[in-house]
């Protein structure tokens, strides 16, 4: 049962309709934990994008030889392998960014979004479609993380990507860890509001 | 809640009980306490109206509940803070703490305390250093227009925590004298928490009218006194229980915040446990924690426990049929 | 390998058996930190007044720095000559073990050496309380949120999930510790951490599943559904990673995992009772469901800030 | 049964595949990691000494490392230093707890391998014999210019508000602080996390050993002119002004970070303890080197 969506549709789907953070409500831990700056969001987004794309493609390639009874362990193994790879690479080549993200890079292995995409998409679809779906999901995650990071960095530190924008620090609260909950909650409500308004407008 | 009188009347009585400490605070710290309280009350009432309009509910600012929240926010912040703080506190307390959760009667945490925790996290400097020494002979306009850094004083609990008992006695007077000073309220501290006498009088009046019961204040203050006596001194059983009750926000918290109808348990037995929990957490944070005062966080931490307590001690005859066991979901 | 095992066994013995036996025979009966620049020693017999008060007889150092002697300013002997208070010219760093040697105390040319440290049991309890409250994994470390929001709708579900999770995390963390200590570290296979730990977690879940199904089917019926969810909880993989990072020993590992599980159970239970109450409330439609759960979790996190900086032991 | 066999075969195969992928990555990255870590450390070191890309360290300067160990032999403790010799090679000097020289054992290790703890432990163990046990304590980096000491670099770690704070201190030969860099910490962002900001770190710059010993933390806010001087990079203050203002505050205590007194005190006391211990140790080591006429390049 191949998907009838084009590559672009798959990517857009991942970013908007099935955004992992705001729509599927998966992988919330990093969204709250390390979204204090846009840079952090971008970095972890890149790591997740890498893991998602590579494990999607891997599973899609081997989908016919994976025994159905050991499906989940195989997925886990594939994800863990690619997480190890990105972990080693980041530790070697970008030690500073790696230190900022701390334990969260390794925790990608337990992100529900990746396993879910493998189970729902990659194990049924072609390599090409899985690749684009992986890109979409990864970009969707990255976009979500960066959106939260944008708000928190701008409101908390008055900077964006490390550059001083406002010149002062409006509300320290937003970079404090507990603010992550409020920002994510309010952003979700905001998207719900848009959706409801959109539906109303459509009906009218 | 149990009384037959209208909610509105109860609320305005509580407001009336909060007025004497406010008036006294003007004479202790100067006129700006009145300004901060006014800003706080006005922004809370305005926020209440705005939230109710935004969420399409009936505007009920006349019932006085927002006025109480506003007064309490002002009462638990230092007297020298910038005027912006109570406004932000009002947004947190009324919009996020109360109306998003369903409005009056549905808030889980005490809105005023939530505002204080939020302000303390956001403005750690102002909230921990804007304490003022009590006015002695100067006029109530003494602190207007002066830079706060120049006059700030440490609160008794902060001195006790960071510098020890010797420095404490030195800065606040010798033993017999100190109790009267603290009882009357002539000490640095938050705007409305300093005068033990007026707060106790107000609280006792509320108990006399049956608006609150004695269970929470008694068990909370008792626990604070007992635990401070046991662990608060250099050696075991040498702490000063009376001072522990009189300092910080213990009395204000016990009579006016821990007893908040919505966020405290309804059952007598659970109220006693609730009070003991608050007292124990207060002493834990005061003695071992990162903050000199723990009443605010102790009440916040016990707020969500209140519904758990109520469900544990539910009177049998009101118990709904047990949910079907097994299956998990 | 065997050495390490024996050492752990001995520590266990020391912890629980020896304190009772050792007393009465040793000269030093009790010792501990007093005020911030004080060590208090209690002797089993009266000691010589002059020798005990002579600061030159004392050598004190922190265990990792044996060459740096700490200056004893004054020794105050109690009137019964059985307990002494050593005052130092500078505050002591009580996180370190201090080694004290007293010369000439019982007889000329004799030496009495003992070490003073904060109680190890207290330290272990500290790890437990820290993982449970001060650094609660949900409210201050922001881990395990997917499962947290997913299973905190009903109290029964929350209890089931919390208990299952605690059992699995304790078992898997202990297994991970053994693997890390005896396989990954000696053979330089640290880069396999992620694969091995996640594998061990799946294995534990499978094992608990099988055992529970056979031994107690009723319990399995109520907890079985949560077992799959446990794997998707990042706390369960974070704990082994943390203990590998910090080189925790066996007891510390046990306490950390117990604290993590207990903290998760606590957070889940409180959240679920709050959410059950919120069912009755009139929540704005845009906030219904997950957004309001986030807002409430944020309020919990604000309240949990009260624990920050707490040092109990 | 057949099912189980295929499952086992396939699982084994996938494990082998995964192993190959991870192993290859490890081989490719491990060297780069080591190199980057080393380069990072070097960059921090030079940064602390005031050398940048445009202002590189002079050719005549050199970096020497001395590694300190705690040695246990027959239940007696002593301190050991692995130091380079002026004419090639290394020697391991053991000194008893009172600062008296015990022994100097030549150690056979190359300059490239000495930075790896495992290699070091192996060769020192071989040189001392089986009946001693070793514990690596810390290292000191000594920077020389034409054979004259110009700075010491001391890495150290101590407990902060949340977890350990690790930092590197640069001292001049009279133990005055040249600079301080926070390497790792997990303090709260916006509060204790501010310890990594220039305005905090620069407060320590230029404090003499005598001033450092008495250094306290005060809870008043930083005066604005001092803050500007501390953040000279940001505020663009002229160097002369900066020097004048800094001179004015030279004997002052450390101003606590707002809302993070505990972190501030931790860093201040940590720096104090590191420098005090080091000053004591280096004087003993120097004495022993002089007495025994061991020629070292620093």
C-alpha cells in the first residue's frame, strides 16, 4: 500500500499537519527541557532529523527481511545505532554544542516519534517515500523546537541565535526551565485557536 | 463554604480583616505599601474582568475574590519592589492560575502564592533584596524616591539563616524585647506579614464567624513551632518556637492562605494532615532549603495534595461506587 | 572483578553490621562534624588532659589531599575528659572525608587514626530524596513527559503506571550498572552505552511481562498494559546514562533508580488527582486536553522550585 | 522451531551490521575527538594567558605539565610528581607528607603518550614496583618563556549549587590571578549560569595572592562603572579607563551574582582553595627540585 502523496506533500505533512511536537504531541521532553535558545532547538533538530531519516531509510530497505515477531527490537536497534553515530560525531566535531545538549542527544533513542514513524510509515512504504517522510518529520520537529526557542530566547534573554536583538532582558522567567511548560502549553492553545477559527471561516 | 451566608459577604469580610495590617504597614514601611497594594488590587480586578470577557464568561468582579487575591499578592512581596511586579503577578495569578483552569472555585494552586513563586523566579533580585528597615521617627513619605539599594535591610529569617543566631539577636534586639517587636510588626519583611497581632485578630474573627475552621492554622503553626523547637537550634530541642511562628509569613499563611476554600481540603481530618504537611515543609525549606522563607512554597506544594487527602478521607456514605477494577484503562 | 565484588560486600557488611560490633573496643567511640569549623570526638575512656589539649599532637587532612594539613586552632576537652572538640582556623569542607591522627593520646609514641565523614547512609538517602523531590525527573529535569501526559488522566492508571515503572527502572538500572561496571568499562566499550542500555530495558520489560503473567495473572491484568509504554519513557534510559556518567556504585545506583521511579509515581499521582478534579471545570475550548495539562504541569514546576537548593544531609 | 532459528539468525545479522556501523564511526571520530579536545584545552589555555590568533604566543614560550599522584606504599602515604626533565625523558619524584624528598625514579614514556592517563599509570606503576598503589590527583601546567616561568594553569572542580563546576585558573608566578575560565557546569540558566559571563569571571582578574586569601562574597549589586569595565568587550570602554576603574576595585571582594549567592560563593571558595593548595605544593616541589638538583625545563 504505497502512499499517493508526492515528496513535497510528505515533507509539508511532517511540518504542518502532523507536526511531531504540536500536533502529534510526541517528544515533549526536549521541547520543554532544552528549548531555551533557538540554537539549541536547531542543533537537536539536526540530530533528530539525521536519526529519523537514516533509521526510516534503513527500515524501509530491510522491510522485507525483518521478521514480524522481532519488529520492535529491530527498530530499537536501528535507532540506537544511528543515535550512537550522531552522538559520537557531535561529541567529536562540535564539543561545545554537544555539551549544551547534554543527555538529550542520547535520549533521542527513547523519542516516541521516531519509533512511531518506523511502525506507521517506513515499514510499509518505499525507500524514497520513507526518506521524504523522515525529512518532513525531522524538519517538523526542528521547526517546533526552533519556534519554542525563538519565543523563549527573545522574551527571556532578548537575543536570537545568540545575537542581541532587544538589548535588554525582558523576563528572565522565560529561560528558566519551568517556563517551558507554560510556553509549550500556550503555543499549543494558540494553534488550536487558529484551527478552530480556520474551521469556522471555512464553514461560513 | 458550609455557612449559609453568601460567598460575596464572606469575601468582603476577609477583605475587611486584611485592611488593619495594610494600614499598619503604611506606618511601618511608608506610603508606598499602599500604592503597591492599590496597583495590585486594581490589576487583579482588571485582569479578572479581562479574562472573563476573553473567555466569554459572566463578569463577577463584585464578589471580591479578585480583591483578596490582589491584597494577598501585595502582602507577600517586599515593600520596596518596582510597581511593575504586582501587575505581572496579577496576570499569572488571575489569568493562568485561575481562569484558564475554569475560573472561581477551580484553581488548583493558591493564585496569590503562584504569583509570588513566579515573581521570585523572574525577579530574584528585587524579590530578595527590596526589604526596608521599619521607619522610626521619619515620615511615611521617607522612602519615596530613594534608591532601594541604599536602604535595603535583611529580613530576620535571612539573617538567621545566613549569619546565625548571634547576628540575629544583635540586629533585632535582645530576647524579651524581640517578641514584642515582632508581635507588633516593627521588623523588616513583606508588606502585610509583619504584625502578628493584627493577623491573629483578623484570623480569630474569621474563625469566630465560622468562615474558616481552626484546624489548618492550628496544626500548621503547631507543627512549625514543634519542629523548629526540635531541629532549629544548635543542638536538638533548643530552637525558638515562638520566634519561628512570629517571623516570616507563617501567621499570614496559616490564617489567610492555607485556608483558601478552593485549594484546601474540606474534610476535618484531612485539614489537620494538610496543616501538618505545610508546617513540616515550611520548616524543611527554612532550615535546609535554598530560601530563607518556606511558607509560600510549602502551601503551594500541599495544594495539589488536598484533593488526594479529601479522596482518602471521604466520608463513607458520600463515596461514589468504586470504579471497575482491572484492565487499567 | 572479584576484588570489586568483595569490596562491595565488605562495604555492605561495614554499613550494617560493624557499627554495632566495633563500639566498645576502639578508643574513639564516636566522631562527627560539629559547627562549620569543628570536629567532635568521643573517647571510650578518659584521656590525658595535657596531651589531648596539645594541638601539636593532631594531624588532620582531607582524604584526597594528604599533603595539605589542616590547622587545628584549639582543642577543648570536656570536663569528664571523654570528649574533645577540635576547632580549626578555617571552615571545613564537610563533603570530604577527613582523616585525623592523634599522637601520644593513650601512651607515649602511640597513634590513633580515624576518619570523619558525613554518614554514608545519609548520603544515600540524600540521593534518594534528591532524585525524588529536589531534582524530580518530571518537574525539574523534564524527562518522561510523553508518558506523563498520556497516563495522568485517571488516578488508577497513574498508580498502575507509576508502580510498574518503578519496578522496571530499579531492575533495569541495576542490570545496567553491572553491565557498565564489568563489561563496558573494562573493555573500553563505552560507545555501546546507548544500545546496551536500551536493550537491557527491553529485556527487563519482557522479563517482568513473562514473570508477572505466570506468577500473578491478576496483577498482570492491571499492570500489563503499561509495560509497553515504559520503554517509550526517557527517564528509564536517562537513569543508566546518569549513573554511568557519575560513576555511581551499587547502592547509589539503587537509590537513584528508586528515587527516579518514586518521583515519577509521585508526580503522576498528584497530576492525575488534579486532572480528575479538572474534569468538572469549564476549561476554555482551545486549552482543553493537553495544553491545559502543560499549564498545570508548569504550575507544579513553579511549586517544586521550593525544593531547589535543599540539602538535607 | 524453524521460526526461532530464523529469528536468531536475523537478529544476529542485524546486530553485526549495527556493530559495523558503530565501530566504523568510532574509529573515524575517536581521533578527531581527542584532537578537538586537546585543541579546545589549548585554546582555553592561551585565551587565559591573553594570546589570540592575532597575538600568538611567542616562539620562545613552552608549556610543561606536571602530574600529581597520591602514592600508597606499605600503608604509608606520599605524594608523587611526574615531571619532565630538562634533557629529555620524565622522572617521578616522591615526597613524603612533611615535604621531604623520598625518591626519584626515571620513567620511560614519550611526550605524545604522557597526556593519556592510562599510559602514564602503566609506566609509573612499572617504575615503582608492584607493592605501591597509585591514584592520579591532578595536573599543573607551567608556562615558560625563555626558561622563565610566566604562568601556572590549574584545572580544578568543586561542588556548585547543582552539580560540579569545573574550571581552569591562570596564575602568574606570584600566584596572582591572571584569569579564570569555567569549563563545565550545570547551574540554572540566568541565575547561577551567569558564572560563565565575562562580568563575573573578570572580577577575579588581577587579584593578588594576599587579596585572594581573604576574598569574600558581598551581596550588594555591582557598581555600574565597574560592570562596564568588566564587560569592556561589550561596552567598548577604552583600555585606560578600564585599567583605572579596575585599579579602584582591586582590593574589593567579589560581588555576588543576583539570585545566585550559592554559586558565587562556590566559585570563590573553589578558586581560593585551589590556589592555596597549589601555592603550598609548588613551594615544596621547588624546594625538592633544588635540593636534589633535578634539572627541569620550568
